[in-house]
C-alpha cells in the first residue's frame, strides 16, 4: 500500500511539473516592448510601418533608436533573472500590468547606462505609449486573447505537454533544469512572416490578427520550434558536441536545423499524423537539412532514445 501511495505522489508531482513547463501570455506591456523593438529596427521582431506609428514623432525617432540600441547593450545589477537590461525589460513587462508600475520597477535597479539616460528613455516610452494603445493594442488585443485561448484548448486536446516531455527526454534534460517557459504573444498587423524570438525564458511569438492562421502549425513549427531551442541549450551532450563549435555559422545552422526537424517535422507529424507539405522554414539551408534530419529525429524521439554519440556523428557528418 505504501509503495502504491508513493507511486501516486510521484505521478501527481510529475503532472504538476509538466503542466508548469509553459505559460501563455497576452500582455500589454510585453506587446509594447515588441512594438518598441520593431520601431528600433530589431531584425528578430516582425516589422511595423513606421510612417503610420511615428507620424507625430519623426524628428525624435533617430535619437530614440540610438538610445534604444544603448539600452539593448546595457547591464542591470541585482535583477533576479538577468544581467541584461533589455531582458529585464521583457521579464518585468510580463509581471506588471500597469505601465507606471513597470517603469517604477525598472528604475529601482542600478543600470549600466545610468539613471539620467534611463529617465530619458522612459520619457520617450511615455510619449509613444498612447500612440501604441490607439493604433495597435486597442485594435488587436481581443484577437490575441481569442487565439491564446484557442491554442490552450488545442494544447490540452493534443496533450502538448507530453510532446514537450518527449523532446526533454531526447535531449536528456530535466524539466526542473528548464524552468517555466513564458510564451508571450504579440500582434502582427503588417507583412506576412511570423517572427519568434527568445529573451531568456521568454518566447515572444507573433500572431496574425484579422486573418486566418493555422494554429496547429503555429503550435509545432513556431512554439515547439522555439521550445526546442531552449531545451537544446540545456543539453549536456549538445554543449559538449555542438555549442562548442567555433564556427558560428555552423553552430547556428545545427541549432536551427534541429529545431526545424523537431518542430515543423516531428511536432506537426505527431500532432496531426501527417507529413507537412509546406515550407518548413523561410531559409533554404535550414529547410533542406531540417527535412533530411527529420526521419532520424523522429526515430529517436518516438522510440524514447536519448541523443548519443551515433546521433552526434550523423549530424556533424551531414552539417
């Protein structure tokens, strides 16, 4: 009886940990940060048409962009999650609903750029915030909430947490080592490409508003893809054999190819039972090799095999 009780407790806590692996967010302040990054020309964020958003601030934009670039490279002291000021801005944007509280929290830290420059930065942000609310947030936040809730239902129905656990097993990474991944959605109202990027444990993922979007594809080719990156970086085997490769281009290629094979390939296949007959990645190299690596990745994950020396030799020989 005691053994049965211990087993039940273990299962219970395992399920709790699995359910806490990811949290979905629609946050006004986080969306504002992606908006600011886009205005500043960050390549990893989906673009916004500057002529629309900055018609009132054309004279200030160059100064603001230069200041934001300094902010992006600046440090922050004694923040519980990061030493990067930019990452701290993202972390705190999810924790505070009101912009004044968000601003107050950031200003409570000592930053490398100095208090004077930080004050100037927030003066710009306070100017832009009402414009952001009127033009972007007020028009899109209901659509974001709708898609977030729909994704939650799909994740539950498709047992998405178990899929993440399979990827953790493949890389031999414990969920406790990964921590909670915050997936924050931001609206894309312009252009055609979905952009997703990481800031520490925060995955910022663009969602089209006002048009149809394949949420199963987003779940696999975007969300699982980004989670695969985070898990990849925690793997001892990966750190030993891939992350230490000095050729930065080759290093990045292996990372992206693996995430593409896991997300767009194995993820989509395991969620739908189908092979994805569409573009896997908007990059010819990652697309080509992601598809080549997919069968071996599928074999390993489906058979609960852990990445090993044989797999490493295969990847290094191919890439």
